[in-house]
């Protein structure tokens, strides 16, 4: 799984009321349907991520927080380099 952001600035850019510690504290209480998946988000797996990286190396990347690991990691790396954002629809539209 992708690593959690460790920078206070990175976390607060997504949600000013949180910190890396508050996110880490929240995760054990976060419940989801482990046997289910969203068909749309499932489309953005490893194969699509590789194609996007190959065909659009200079693109800006955005991702919702619930996007599966590979695309999430790609967008998080881009966000850390100032070339993308990971967050809510509102965060993405503001970007």
C-alpha cells in the first residue's frame, strides 16, 4: 500500500484540521468493505498507471483519496513535486 504523507504541510494542504498523527490515529477506526470495490476506481490499476506514465510523462496527475494504490502513488508523487494533487473533488477542482 502507498505510504502516508509524513509532512504536516502536505496533510494540511488537503485538510487544515489534520496532521500526520491525526491521520495515523484515524486509520484504525476507518471501516470499509474489504470484499467490495468501485468499478470505476478499479479501472485505474497497475496497467492503466503504467500506460499513463509512458504516454503522458509530463502530465499533471490528480486522484481522489479512494483511488487504488498504483494511481494514488503516482498522483501523490506528482503532488509532492508540485505537479498534481490527491484529495477530494473540491481539492482537485481548486488545483
